[in-house]
């Protein structure tokens, strides 16, 4: 058993009587989050959202819904000129039926740009990206809590020395025009909060620290120029093979808060690519990292929302698409709060306990500073 697994087993045995007591009462993660002024929710795909067990879990726990893929440009505009919002409308209707807030995801991301646009001129790309953004934001105007406007613009491991990602977006839209994405989104839906979203900033590894610095360098001039960015979205695809430091994460949150930003955790899951042992031991290790991370987030007043990327270990993108690291034993990973049958795992108990025992409320005043 490694350190994290040991910590997990210890933490969970200490809280087991409390966990048992908590398990007696029906728990809604969103209701627990609302007690401290926050929201809790999930990313969903129409292929799973209306079927058991996902549908029931969403009814019980979701106060926020985001479309995992349905609002991506590549998904809406599979052919030049055509736009198909069928799946996007389905996810929006689901959120409405649950009376859940909606996170729009995502207006500009190099991985969701239609492939046929990688070969056009910069002028043509700017016209197409602008038209797509305006059409999508206007379609759902007034119904979106937060839009992910720009996704994953930094990349610190490139040889060029820049911390901005070299991509179809940087080449054809232009990094100097990134702020214009936020201005276009604000004009199309003045009520929606606008987020910059990125990954790899949550854990205690040198590359995470470089990414934290790079994001602050990106955001600082925008904040000074009053670019309408309201929210930092931390994706939080955590991994048990990386270290975690609440102190370093919270110092980063302080810096974001000093910029006048609120913080949303937008794609939370925990990969157990390297942990060994029985399923119970693996689940304890996953639960321990969830607990460390969620405890830290909930201790900060700028954190307003927490969204998990998918609902169960059966519908998680990690097992579905085979992206990212695989387990050496070929077993599926167990990165969500619910097992493949939709039963709550130790990670569920850990997150529910964190939410239940939160003492720090989301500071709504932070929103008004923007
Ligand atoms: O729709 C096609 C289907 O027709 C085809 O049979 C199948 C075969 O591979 O592919 C399907 O498309 C897949 C698509 O998801 C829709 O389900 C793509 O291959 C697959 O690459 C795509 O993956 C998504 C990925 O973003 C890229 O858009 C994942 O589901 C989704 O979870 C992931 O989410 C991203 C966030 O948007 C941004 N942050 C990172 C996160 C994880 O990578």
C-alpha cells in the first residue's frame, strides 16, 4: 500500500461511523453544496443521460448540467455551413427538467474546431469562429449560468519558450484576439458569466506550478484591460500518481481571487491509473484524493461550483474513449463517485462529507467585483 492508499484507508476508517450515519439520510450533493451557497453538478452526454442509472443520479444530485460534447463546434457543425443543435437542445431540456443551472462548454477550443477549418485562411477562420460563437450564445441567451469561452490556451512544455499553446486557434484566430472572444460572448449574452478554462493546475508537480504561473500571466493583462472574464475554470482531471498540496492550490486560488475572478471546478474526476490492490483499496485511494481536493476547494470563498466530468464509472470518458493513461492490468479505471451500476463508492461518501462539513461559504460579493 502506498502513502496515498494508506491515507485513504485511515481517513475512511476514521469517518466510517459518520459515513454510516450520513448514509442513513437521503443525500443530494447539490443540496449539500447549496448550504454553503455553491452548486454541484455533472457533465452529461445524451447517450446516457436519460437511462438508468445516470438519469436517477442526476435527478438526485445535479444542480448544474454541462454538455460533455453536444455544444462543441465540431459536434454542431459537422459539415461546412450546416448547424445541428439537436443534442445541445436535448441537454438543455434535461437541465430545464431538473431545474439545474447550465454551464455552456465550450466556445473556442483547438480540439473542437471542425477539421475542415484547419486549412482555411485566417480571415475565413475569424468569420467562421465569430459566426459560430454568436449563433450558439444567442440561441441559449438568458439560460446559461456560465460559458466556457476559451479552453486550454496554454502549453508550457513546448520548445519555443512561449507558454501559449501553438494551435489552429492561435494560428488562425490569433492570440492577440483571444480577448475578443470574451467581448463577443458578453455582447451575445450579457447575463452569462464568462470563464477561461484549463487543466493541469491542481496538483503539486513542477509542471503544474509552471501551468499555474502561465495562466496567471495570461489572465493578468486581461484583468487590467477589463476584458470581460469573470471565472477561472479549473478542469481538475486529477491523477493518483501526482502529488497534492492544499497549501499550493489555495495560494493559487488567492491569486485568482485577487484578480476579481471566481473559481469553478469544471471537470472533476480522479484517475487511478497506477494504484494497486483490491477494488476496495483502489476506491479508498481515489476517495482520499477527492476528499483532500474537495476539502481544500470548499475552504476557499471564491469557489462557487463543482462539476464532475460524467456520472458513473460506466459512462466516464476515461473508460469510454481510451484517452490518456491506461492501467497496466487492463482494468477499467474507477474515477467517478459511482460504480458501473450507479452505486455510491467511497469517493461519494468522501465528497458528501466534505460538502456537509464545509464552514466557508462562497462569497457572493466576489461576483460583484467583476
Ligand atoms: O461521435 C463519434 C462517433 O460517431 C464515433 O463512432 C466515435 C468513434 O471514436 O467517435 C465519436 O466522437 C467522439 C466524441 O467524443 C463524441 O462522443 C470522439 O471520437 C472523441 O474524441 C470525443 O472525445 C471527447 C473529447 O473531449 C474531445 O472532444 C470526450 O468524450 C470528452 O469527454 C472530452 O472532454 C474534454 C473537455 O471537453 C475539455 N477538457 C478535457 C476533457 C477530456 O479530454
